[in-house]
C-alpha cells in the first residue's frame, strides 16, 4: 500500500487502526493465559491488571479515532 498519497489525517487514522488491532490481539492473548508481546508487562502482572491496562488503551485509541472522524472500528464517517 502506497501511503505517500494519504493525508496526514488519513495516516493518523491508519496508525490508530493498527494500534487498535494490536491492542485487541493483546487482549485475546491475555484471555488465553499468555502475556502479550509489545507491552511492558512482567510475569508478575496479574491477568486482570493486564486486561485493565489494555482496556484503558483501547478506550483511548477509540476516543482518538472518534475525535478524528472515524468510528470505533476506524472506518471513516
């Protein structure tokens, strides 16, 4: 995919969509009993604590998407 023709806003939304997908995959990893890659969790972190952090991140990214004209899935309105 050639990103050079995308506006800054569209690139931002694309990056946020990628981050949202990464967070949702991490939630699935935690729910499956594994520690997700790409996050600063330690083996001592309880799954509930990891899920709480990931859910806050997910809500923040969804809010940023909405603030930039996209819905929670990242689709432009």
